[in-house]
C-alpha cells in the first residue's frame, strides 16, 4: 500500500476562473473532448496536473523576427 496523495480536483467554475474563460467555454471543451477531465458519478472534475500538461501541449510556436 502506498501513501500517494490524491490530487485536489477542480470543478468547472474554478477552472474557468483560473483559465480566464467562461464556464460555457469549459463545458464546450468537455463536450468536444478537447480537455482532459474525470467523471465522478455525474460530476465533471479536472486534475490540475493534467490541465497543466494540456496547457503546455497547447502552446503554439512563435517565430522570432530579426
């Protein structure tokens, strides 16, 4: 048996506030399966570690001028 601590999962309003988007936008991302989420019964929750990895993977490359 390990003492691995479970992550504190985020709900939709908390994640929307953290990302600076609307709750509706988060719900659309979930519906389109474009964001990692966890279903806990009927509830949708988000693992902060998976969200951080998703954000890193979503970064677009920028080109340098000069």
